[in-house]
């Protein structure tokens, strides 16, 4: 699905987010997304998702396609529904796989030391790719929560491909309170799952005992972790901040509505007594 509206790029050549779909386009997109998501669910049940690097390459296009759904209603509700469904599943997929697949024996002609170095390099690259992917999921949610449209780069053949961008869409639909509650629950669950999965690969402190296995004085709070471990413990923190902001906005709006209702009631009472 192209990331331009039905009239194409603006006069200046700058792409714009998709703003509408025909009924036929929407039906085809639903069928396509349902097929992709069901295939992932089926492969997860049959334990055919791995390796992790291949899974990430499979998940990313689905994410970008969902985010390109128009931010205007009635399509915004469709975008939110698919993104919630997608977000609810991805952490189970990721944590069902090892970081890398290690062969039982080094390849012929490769020393154990060389194989260990290769595995360390592959593990580092895969961890970086996974964390970058999860950041992209966060970027997507921030765009949706902020009422922004998603634009994919036009030329994918560039040697230095440009990342997708999000832009404000006037009149964009909002994420309702029920969906925000569901999203918060997903974020909390995802953080727990990812931390449990990542512990064997890094130094997180917290519940991990010291070198002797019994010295509690050597425990390090999870919040004190640095490097990629800090990215794991802080997973989707930007989403939580955005949800908190939206909740505060709801409270302010409710207070303003109550004030207006009270003023209207007082005015009606004054008119009656006068």
C-alpha cells in the first residue's frame, strides 16, 4: 500500500500519508493483514518462527502496513484494532526463540574460539536488530496516539534507506480509553516477558545473585543497568508517557465539562429565581 493519498504526492513532490481507502481497498487490506497475522499464529503453534533474525524481517513489513492505514475515521479504528492485535502477539513470538541458533559442533575447519567469536558477533547484531525493531513499534504507537499518519520512504533502493516518518493529520481519530487501557496492559506484560527472556544474555542485576550465588549485598537494582540492558528494562517507556499524558488530558477535559455543566445549572437557577 503506497504511503500517499489517493491524489498522489503534493505539488512540491513531498509524499503525504494515506488519507482514505475505497471499500474494495479496505477489504483487500483486511484480507491481506488477516492472512499475514494468521500465518504467524499458525507458525508459532508449530514452532516454525525462527530464527529470530528472520522473524524480525517478517514482522517489520506487517507493522509498517498497519501503520499506513489512514488516521482518519472510520479507518483509524481499523488501524488501532490491527495494531493492538499485532502488539499483543509479537512478544510471545520473540521470546519463544533463542537469540541465536547455536550448532552442536563447530563447522569443519573452524576452531572453537573462532566459532565462539562468530556467535558473539551474531548475537550482538541480532540483539541490536530486535531492539531497533521494538523501537519502531514504539514509534508507530506514538504516531497513532498522536493522531499522525505514517509515510514509508518512496525509494527503497537507496544505499542508505531513509526511515519511515510520521506527520500530523488534521482531524485524525483518537485512541479511545478502552484501547489505551488494553495497550498499557500489553506494555506491562511485554516488559516482564522481554526481561525474563533477556536475562541469560546480559547483566541486569536486580534479582540476579552475586558471583557467589548468595551475597545479597552484590545485587544491583535493575534501574542501574546500562547499555542494551537499559533498553530492555525501559521497553516502550515512551508509550507509557504518552498514555499518562492522554489520561491527564481526559481528567482535565472532564473537569472542564463539569465546570461548564455547573455554570449552566447555576445560570438556569438564576433565570428561574429571577
